[in-house]
C-alpha cells in the first residue's frame, strides 16, 4: 500500500461515517478514491447539473447555496457533499462553491452504491439530518446498561400470583396471612375483580386508631387503586409510585391481576433508586435537613447522565425528587400552621410541570384554592404556607424564580373560578404578559392537596384554547422567534464576547422552541397532556404532520441530552449551572448532530409561518 493510500485510509478512519467501517473494508475502499484540487471561487456543482460522485473535503471549505442565492451551509474538513444526488435525484438541487483552496476526495457512484448496500449505517448517515439525529439518540440510549434497566417491563420481574384475599376477611386474619406468607401486602379480589389492597402501612394506621381486629379489610382498604400493565416500563412505574407515595403497584392485564411490583423490587433492580431518596425526604424535619438529601438526588442523576441514561429518564428522576421535596415541605407547613381552612392544590409549572427538569431548573409554582376561600379569613394562612414552602425549596436547593412566578406571590394564589377567569383572559386577549403566563400555566400539574382542582382548571383551559385561533397564531409567532443558533460560517453561531463568549444557549434557540411548538399543537389538538414528547405524539396526525412530530421529538431528545451532559459536568466542577454550551468542547460528530437538530427545528419553524398568520401578529 502506497503512502498516499495509507493517508487516505487514515484520514477517512477519523470521520463519519467511514470510521465505523471494518479495517479490511476501509483498506479496500481507500484504493477507490481520486484526489481533486480546486481553487477558491471555483464551482464544484451547479443547480441542474448531474453528479455521479461523493465528495469529501480533505482540506479547505465549501459553501452550499440554494436556487435563491441563500447560503444554506458551509462545510469543512471531513464533511461530504454531492451525496443527495447518489441517493435521490441525480441532478443537483444546489450550487457548491469553494471558498478556500481545497483538496477533495471523490468516490464514483458504482463504488458508493456498493458501499451503502454493504453498510446500512453509511446509507443512514447520508439519508438526511432527521435520521442522523434519531440514530444519535438510539446510540446514546443503547450505550447505557442503566437506561436498559429503566426500560425493563414490569412483566419481566413482577411477582406472579400475588398474595390475595377477599373483602370479608377480618384484619386479624389478614395480618395472620401476611405474616405466614411473609408479604407486605394483600390484594383484595372479589369474584375475580381487583377491588382494593391492604398493606403493612395500612395495618399500622388501623392499629394506631384502635380499629377492632374483627373489622373487615373491605371497610378500611384503599379503593382508589393505581395499576399498570405488564408492558409498563420501570421508569414510568417508579415515577408513578413516587408521585402517589405508594410502595405496591398491582399489575393488571385485560382486567386480570397478573402480578405485583413493590418499591423494594425496583430498588433491587436499580441498586440506586430515587424512590429511596423520596423516602429519605419524607423523614426530614427541616429545609436545612433536606438540602443534603436533595443534593444526593442530583448527584444520583449526574451518575445516570454519565452512564448514558436517556435524557427523558434523567429528567423524570430529577422531577420526582423535586416533587417529593415540595410535598414534604407542604406537610411540614400544615403541621406548623394547622389543617388548611379550605381545600387547595399546590401546583408546579414549567419544566417541573412537564416532568422535564434539568439541573439548572428553578422553581415555578402556584396555589389553586377552593371557591369557598374567603380572603379576609384565609389569606394569612395560605400566605404563610406559601412563604414557608418557597423559601424552604430555596434553602433545600431549588432556586427561587427570578420572575417571582411562585405561590409566595399573592398574584399566583387564586380560587378555581379566578384561575378559570384568568385563563379566559389570557386566551382571548393574548398580550405579551398574558402570553408569557399562558405558556407557563398551560404546563400546570398538581403535586399536593386536592389535585383534582388542578386537573379541572388545566383541562378547562385546554378546552377553551382549543379553538382560539388568535392565541394559536401568537404562540406560533413566539415559537418562530426563538431562532436556532445556526450561522453562515461553520454551522453553529456562538456569542462573540462577554460572559458567554464562544458559547451558544441550547435552551433559548432549541429546547424552548421545541417545548413551545409542542404546547401549541397539543392545545390545537385538545390534548390536556404535559410532557413535550407526549404532546408531540398525541398531536401527530391530528394538528401536526406525523413526520414533523417525529423529527421534532428526536431533535428535542438530542438537545436535552447535550444540555444535561453539559450541566452534569458543570455540577461536577462546582460551576454555575446554565444552558450555555461551548461547541468547541464537543466531539466533531456531536457538533454535526447538534447542527442537524437545530436544522430540524428551523425547518419546522418555517412551516409554522406557512400555516399560521404569523406576519399579522
């Protein structure tokens, strides 16, 4: 092998997609390339010109320009062009011009076709940006054993034929059965129907209240059962159990009990378990005592990030811990102030409401009060409760909201009727402040108290906004104004000077726009769901093209993964947590995938301008 061929082989082996080829295939392929030298300003391809070669830049840079003279991309060393004519139409849709003197490797169509036939990953790489981003997400998830564990289905490890009895069994007999079988719960099944559950925790409660042992389990058992099917994955079950503060989850398929999963089962499966953290928080007596536990939860999430666990799973773990922190503080506040004078719901908003918290998330929350609330009689109680909780969250590690969007602000303590009136105003008169509030409060989720109040307010708000075309246009306009940081040079645009020089904000130009688009299409589809991925899934084919929904979800996943890895590193280093990312610190392929994700978002945003009257807003 000549020195020149060796150099081609070594060069290709550094770049996508050739670095994935087997060594012997890379050796053979190295003989198939030709080398071409072009001067600055020379046209390598013109619109309408047929092309039969794959081009890879060995040195220099080229610009890709569309039919309107718009610069679409600038590509440099290791990047390709001309591949679209080898996979699709043979005629070029773009003009390609050298902006520097270039050395270019060329591979003719015959060799390229054989390459993509033998190596599907090469074909996927050249198929398009959405496929590349999707593949990057899959590779990230598949690289982590922890992520695989979190996606384990309950049916794979649930206890089959769980201990059970009938509702007429006495407490004494139920206790005897549990002791003999050495179990912590009994399912209550009457005529093959699951009607309730009795646990060791329920038993302790009835003993504490001196309930006669002759009382039947049917008289004391919880009947608002939470169940899931065998196909439910561990991460979903874990989040559900932590949110509902339950330790036993019956598994039901087609109306028949097929097993049960306990918190202990999940703890053994995961070895490190956020349910354990929520248990620790439930015994903490002060905000100061909660701080190290909440920090430990974040450290656990950092480890998951470092092991390659999927972004949505890490976000769910962070949200579970923050929810548990709020619940414990609310419980302590009620112990200090006494029982609430009227029913209420404590709601979380924004990323916590969507279950998409990152390490840099601050607190956004509010109170929904029953309509029997009397300001003169009850304001002082709820003001003290809100102050205690919000300040306690800050002490424990969840920063105060810079915009004061918290329950401690009297503005965000309203009755059900007042919330409904506020939503009506925000929906029908979408002014700048109203739009800001609408965006945040459409992500409302109850975490404590009478959470049915929150569900009712949110569902009615979505129903009212469903047909509000003026609101839709305003939300679309906002989503379009968050421009992805794509520059005309080298692909990614970074801040030039100041505190964040040489960085880009992955939230402002990426994640936030994805969230806003998902919120918009879910409202338009009348779907009262909260997580961004779920909103896109449920809007797909209803108010949003299926391909756009799939591509945007992939871009959202990748942007979140990059953001979490960056924040995890900041957390480790004791640095300020932010959404600012230095592209120069990313691997070359990661930079290209980041650019692809931003390009997907930009394409979807362009579609909004066609569908909604954005220019009139």
